[in-house]
């Protein structure tokens, strides 16, 4: 993305004297905050790249990788003869910095296999189980890719049918682990809501989590019904069909439609009976939200009423919002705007709770630069009151206030890849690490007496199999004991206001539902006393607080779990329960493929009515599972990473132009395994005669260094050929030299770019004998900002700015000397979810001797005029566009099938430009006078074709005569390209 | 007086004649012919004999050396067979090729155009082979005269062919088992199994035994095709079985090797491994030896089913072993071929090859042949010089 564009635009700008390349590129910045000292660990089948701080995690990963290799070698009946490169990161925030791919890696990406260089890149998130599973998942991709390639190559059919994405990802999920309750939740929701996408339409959900899960489930069905061996046979017979469905017909004897019918029927039989004893969340609980994605509720009572704070994404940006719980359909109000500035760069969705204390201080964490920062925000004063960043802690999740508001507990992931519980004393800023081991600990919550923390952890005996149970840590003694136990996931504990009950979510009976356990405090005397009454009714004064005798205050209270009951019976999953003082429960529910907030008013009453479940058998034994470790002598098998380059691109091309003749060329790119060091070579020849063949070789050789925060590019070039501009008409030019550029990203959204070049330009005009020689140098400095949020055809929110200052000068003969100013400001005012007013202000000025022209015209800027046919040394441009949805989707049904299309969007636009120029012979001959004022007004339609290309049709009228009249003729302009 | 007018030579006719001659020459030039040798081997098929035994009581090859590498046009897709000093291989790209084993030279090839993965049979100088598609999926080729005897389309064949007496037995992807007259290709009888058949048939006495992918093993009367017994293994059968004349040994994809009584179909024992078994066991007087996807070579007492030894290759072995004298030879996916002492299982020989060993080996007159994925046939033997 941005990296490549930056490099290419540099090449174009500074190697083309005509500066046609002044089409600027925005884009966010992939920042390498951290300078990793890469090492390589070599095992039997892998080269594992890691950094020293995560050595232990790398060895664990190596063990799991070798274990997976053995399993997959058997399953695929195939082996991989070269060592597989595995690149590990100890945290997702580090993973996001990788240069192995130019793409941005949002939090939902758990790892990837890049098949060009055969690299597998995987982050850890603190969970050993998930790390192991992702390694296995990605290795399934590696094996599948190798197996299919091997089958095709041996039959000489490498260009034959490829498996579709749903099969690729579905198989990776199928063969990397068991069907889990999260997957179950998604399928149950789809089947019961009637929205299950049939296999014949999997293309419509390509790349989505739903595709992963439906694909996996479909293949599980095939495996169970037709035999596991069939899965391998799809790959072994892949050359025997023109499309993948043919392979299905060959192996199973049935096509997609028939198999889909069977599969859907089996799912209905399986899931419809659930409705007998289970409910949809929205039917059994009160709706709090119903649009967008909403989760992680935090309840706050004030003298002005009750409020709910939660994380929400209804507009494309993730924010923290506040909702008044007064009856009457209140609208949520944004409290923290996420994803627009570095401060709140990413608000973690579905991976971190928020909390608010009774004074209204909201605690939350966001990614800000290299790591997460813990913020405290005063919701009464509407301002930030404090922020905390901790050295060595990369991510912070689920902050939880202590009852006395003096401390916050949270789960922190450190640089070694371990997630532990920490407590922060607010006043002193002192941080204590409460757990310190390889177990994954999260969702801490303070006990009613403030002396303990309850948290979810994999330190249970079942942790190696992915289970999480609840534990209590006594802060004074450091003792940790278990309060739930079993091969299931218990998480997000929360205490009731009276302190009697602990609510949490658990998938012990299927998908995640709310469970509650009556908690008893065991006093130091060993007597199980009545539970301490703690009232948390904020604003009612301290007189209602009764925290017991002084002895009780000072003693370590042991919490013994009593009766446990399942409070909710929902068909799909629920998360993050949050009590109200009256015993009601807010929670996040998954339904209709979204996350919404629901409320159960009488949760405690429901608890009383429910049957008691069998108590978990708590042994309190130390869990004896440990992550596997590779059996090697580390120092003998590890070494410092050394760059080895391999090919990224090799492409040849021949073009023919009626004016400029035939050109042929090639481009190559190589890079090292980590993608930090890249070379590009562009080579082509445009000679018209054989005498000129050597002079007409054009090339650019460039190196890009991307390892550190500041990225560098430098290179050399030689360009020679026939050119045209309005001043000199046709001329031959030979231009050769070198260039250098750097890019400093300030944040994800802003950066400075600097570039300079020097070269000798020999220009030979064809119409006269004049030769112009110049020794040119140029320097350009740009500020770029981009926090735009995109819709289907272009940005709908945020802004994009570029400001560039530059100077180009002939230092030898003074034939060329001009200054450059480019300002391109684009702001998008969101009017509703799908409509926006987009405004663009652009000023491009080149002033001086032999100042180059800018070009405007066409569908991308001044509509209604031919593409790039309006030129001048100074262009001022304004465009105002109202963007709206036109058709959401439509389809055409043919006798042989149905074709579906995505959205068509509309735009009402007004474009206006003022162009000035010192003039040239050409313009004088042409009769063009400067300054010129041109404009257009009209309506446009945009259609996104498969997410890769936007087709544009603009219809309108020109504004002419210096904006004094509108042309009688209507223009129609059809082209492609995203909205500005 | 009428003069006879001399006409110009008819160029079109001349052209056609030359074309005909060229085609005739070309037609004769394709295919191949072998020189029949006096041999005590009546026929060869997968495993070298009618029981698919992958074993020879021959002299040990001391310190086998690479004699030559043969280079078929594409990767060998099926088991190779040898006979009359010739090795025959069917390739993934649809060629049937024959190589002279003395000189290591290509004798000729026949282009079928369709993938061949079914192991052929060489019987009495006639080659029987099958393809997965095309106009003729089962063929009889006279290797001495260099021409086809008969050709038929009987469906998709992926499993090994077998010959017994005057009959050729073949099972296709649709689960149809055919008894064909060797000479004419006429169908003597056909039998429909419960599901597709990917494993080869085997003939023991008067029984033709087939196994379907879903695990049903059926024994059919050789003459009539009537079912004599049936055994439901409950396991996936892809490997071709072998026999010692009274027992059948069958590897399954469910990590188990089965031993059945050939006459009654009763299970004698089963041996569990940790990987899928795609290979045909090598059968000797005392033991059976086979490779497995768990990377091990197992030697099992064929009477009791007790393990005698195992050897760990640390990679996948999905091709059969072959026992020559007192040595077990096999190739693995780690680009190595090995020789193990048949009694102790100790490694006594190994040789690196250029690709994964993906085809079953064959033996002929002191020569050991391995097909390797990089399209080579490695021929090992004792260098007499």
C-alpha cells in the first residue's frame, strides 16, 4: 500500500521532468516503531524468526510447529522439502508493524501465509492455545498450497482451477482444531435467523469471518457424511475439472446445489430444536441498541440519571459512547472519538472492557502509537484527567476500578508475549504485577472488600486444551485459588452490587451464557459468614456503606463458591455482563451477525428460580501443564538474522502507442525475507531505430529501507525518449541522475515526506535546433494527513490533506528554476450513515523559469472536460460533492442463473477551476487566454466492481464564460476510479 | 492422329502418397517393441507377482550403486512393472513408456493423453494398462509386435490391474469389478461393489478379492463373479492388498493393517499404527513389512501380527517396500532410498535421490528401480565392473 506507492511516486516525480506524476497519494502509515533484533532459530522443518525478548515463546512456537508438521504430513500424505519460514511476533501491535505485507493488519487478523515467498507470519496474544491453533491453521495453508502445486505441476497443469477461498480457509479451520462454541454461535445465528449463505453464494461473503465458519462447517459435514479421505481427494483430483465444483462432482458424485441442500437440512435438524428451550436474546431481554456493533457495557448512576457507557461502531469509526437510560428512545452520544487521531488510534473491539467508577471517571485503553495507553476520562467535566503508559507492557485490556477508586486492575501483555494481571495505584502511579507466568490471565475484577482480584485464567488443568476458569488472587498474601473448574471458558466476572453474587459468561453448556455463582466469604475463623453487605449506590452518601467490622476489613477474606446457576438460555453467545444496583444485568449479545446490548431487569430473581447446577470440583492443585518446548540446544540452532533476497515481482510488458510507437520492458522487485530491504528495477526500451537502441534504454534502480520508523529510498535513473509539452512541443530528452527520499510518519494518520533528486537533462527540440542542457536538482517537502473512513466508492468521513513545498533548479546553466506549492485538502462531512458532503480545495502552483504545468480535467477532478487536457502553471480548484446511496443492491435473474450486483451510489457535484499560465507558443497559437475559469455541475453514479474497481458515470453541464453561464450541451463522462 | 498428351505430374496425388508414407512410418515409429526373453516369471504386476508380494528370494544386491537414471516424460503416476528386461511406466501426463533395463535406453512410448495412475500388468509379453479418462480406458498391448490387441472404455480406473490365468481383473472408480478375457477383452462378468474402488484387486486361488473405499471387502468366485464372502472392515481402503496365498494383508487409512483369512474372510489380527497406510505390504515367508504415513517402516510377524521391529524415517512413507533377499528397500518423501536388514531392521544402505519417492519400487534380475517425483527412474544394482 503506502510503501509501494511512496516508492513508485518518487520514481515518477523525480525521474520525469514533465512532472506528470503530480497525482498525489494519501494513505495511512504503517509505522515501524520498534527496532527488532531479529534472530533465526532452525529446527528440522522450519526457520523461525523472532527477537530475543520472546525467545521462550519462539521455542514454544517451534515445538508446536514441528508437532503440527508431523500431523499434517500424515494428513496430506505429503511433505515439504524446503524449510518453512515462520515469523513470530509476541504481540499483535508488533505484528501490525511487519513489512512482509504492505497491507494493514487489523486486530481481527490472527496470522497469514504469504505464498509468494512461502512465509508464515503469526502474532501471539498471550494465549498458548490460540498461538498453537493459529500455527496449525497457517501450516494447513502451507501444506495445501504445496500439495496442490505438486499435483498440478506433475501433470503440467499449473494454470488449472484453483480452490476457492472458502475451501482454503474452511480447510485450514477444519484441520486445525475442533469445532468450538464461538463457531457454533455464528452458525446457530445464521440458521435460526434464516440468513445462512448457501455454498453457491459463498463468493458474496468472500474473506469474511462468516465465510471461514460456513466453509469449515460445510467441510465438516462432507467429512462426516462422505468420509475424511474425500477432503484430500479434492486436492488430488484438482486437475480434473474446469472449475472446483467439477472436482466435487468427481469425488463425491454431487454438485454444490445438491450438497448445499443436504448440508442446510442437516443444520436445520440440528439447530431448530434449540428454540424449544432457548431464546433469542432480543426476545427474552430488553433491547438497548439495535444498530451497528455495540459491546462492553459499563453502568454509571448519577444524580441526573442512569447511563450506560460502551464501545460502539455505527459509522465506521469505533467510539466510546454514552447512552442515557431514561425511557424515551435516547440517542447515544460520542464520548471518545476513536480512529481519527493518534491519541485514540484504535479502540479494541471485542477484546477489552471499559469501566467507570462512581465518580464518573471512565477507564479504558486504546492503541496510541507503539503500545496501548490506559486513559482516565472524567465524564462529568468531559475531559481527560490522566493517562498511563508502562514500559514493557504492549497491550492493556479490561481495566477495572477498585471499590474505593484508588486503584485499577487490568490485563497486560508484555514484550515476551505473556499476559498477566497488574494493579495500578492511581495516586502514586505505582504498578504491581499480580501474576507472572506463561498462563494467560485476563478480565480482572476487584472483590467487594478490595482485598482480592477475581480473574479468568488458563492456569486450570484444562488450560492446555483452551479452557479458562475463574481464579481469585489474595493481594496481601499472594495466594491464588480456583473457584470454577472444567473444560470450558469462564470469563468476564462481575460482582453484584451487594457483593453476594459473581456473574460471568461460560460456555460449559454450549454457547456462552450468563452464569451466576453465590459467593460466600469465609472469615479467618473458618466460619462461613453471611456475605458482607456493600452498597454501591453512588451519590447516596457513605452512610449506606457497610463494609463490616474493622477485623473483617483487615483480614484476608476467602471467597467460596456456593450455588451456581445458569441465568440465561440464549441461542447465541452473550458476553461482558454488567450489574445494576437493583440486580439487573446489561450484557453484549451476538445475534443477527452483530453485537448488541441487552438488559435483563430481574437477573437476580431469575437466578432464584433456576435449578442449581452441579458444582465444579475444585482441587486447587497446581496445574501441571506447561507449553511444549522444542528439544534443541537453543544456542546451537539460533543465529542472527542475515538478509537473503528473493524475487517478489518479475513482469514483462509490451505496449504500442500510435504516437510514441512500441515499447517493451520489464520490472523486477526483490526483497529480504522480512520485507525490510527492497530493490526495484524498472527497465524498458523505446528506441525507434536500431542506432538508438542503447541510448533508448530507460531504467530506474531503487532501494527502499523500511526497517525503522524513518523509511528511506534512493536510487539512480536514466530516461531517454520523445516527450511533449505545451512550451516545447515535441522534444527528445535524456535525463539521468539519482534521487533520495525519506518518509517520517508522525502517527498512523500523519507523516512528512522529503525527497530530493539531481540529474542532467539534455533536451533537444524537434521543431528547432535548440538544445537545452540543465543540471537539475529538486527538493520537495510534504505533509500528509489521512484519517478518512471509506464507503464503497470513496471516503465518507474524516479528512485527507497534502501540502507540498518544493524547488527545482538548474545549478549549472540556470535554464530552469521554479518553486512549487501544492495544497490538496479534502474533507468529508458525514451527514448520515451513508451520506456525506465532500469538499476538495486544491492549489497547484509552479512559478519560475521553465516551470512545469499541472494538468486537470476528466472524471477525477474537473468533470465534463477531457482527461488532463486543461493545463497551467497555476491551478486553483474547488469541488463540492454530495454523496448518497442510490441503489443498495440489485440482481438480474436469467434462465440459466442469477447475477447479483452491489451498491450503486450517487453524487451531486459542483466543480470549479481557475487556471493560470505564463503562456507558450502553443497556447498563443491555440488562442487560449489565461487566466481561465472553468466549471461543471451535474450528477454522477458510481459502481464498485468486486471491490477492485469503481466505475463512474458523470452527467452534467459545463459552466463557462468565466462562470457566468451554463452550457446548453450535456456531457456524459464514463471512466473508472474512486471518489476523491 | 491423336497425340497422347503428356499431362503434368499430379502434385496432389504425389503429396498424398508421401503423406501416407510418412504417416505409416510415423505410426510404426510410435509405440515400442520388446524382445521376449525366456523367463520363469509368468507375469508381473504390482508387487511383481500375482500376490503383490513385493518380495524376491534373490541374491542380495551388495552395496547397490546407481547404474543409470531413466527420464520419463513426466512424473510416473502408477506402479512400474518389469518384464523381458524392460521396465514399463505410466506417467501423469498420459504416456506409457518402456525402457531397456540393460542399456537404460528408451524403447518407445505410447501417448494416451490421459493420466494413468493404475498399476499395469505385464503378462506373457502383453501389457495391460488403464487410464482415468479418454476414449479407451483399458488397453491390451502386444509388446513384441508393438501394437494394440484390444482397447475398451470401461470407466475411470485408478486401481491396479491383475491377471490370473486367462483373465484380466480390473475395478473402476464407480465400484464396478470386471473380469475380462485377456485375449479378446470381452467381459466375462461384472460385479457392482457398494462404493468406489481405488485399491487393486487380488486373486487368491479361485477368489477375486476387492475392497471398496468404504471398507467392504468382497471375495468373488473367479469364474462366476458370485459373492463368496464379505467382510466389513469399517475402514477406508485405498491401498492395494498383498497375500501369501492363504492370508490377505491390507493397509487402511484408519491407521490399521488388517490380516484376513483369504478363504473365509475372517479377521486374523490387526496392527495399529499412528498414520494412514497407503502402501502394499511386502510379504516374505516370515513377515510382512510396510511403510506408513507416521514415517515408520514396520515389520510384523505375519502369523501372529506381533511387531518384530520398526524403523523411523521421520518423514512420510507412502510407497511400498520391496524385499530382495535379506534386505528391505524403500523410498521416502525425504528424498532418500533406504535398505534395511530384513531381520533386525537396521539400516544398511541409503542413497539420496533428487525428489520425493512417490512410486512403488520394482525389481528385475538384480536391478532395483525407484520412481522419483522429479521424473526420474533410479536404477540401482551391483556394478559388475
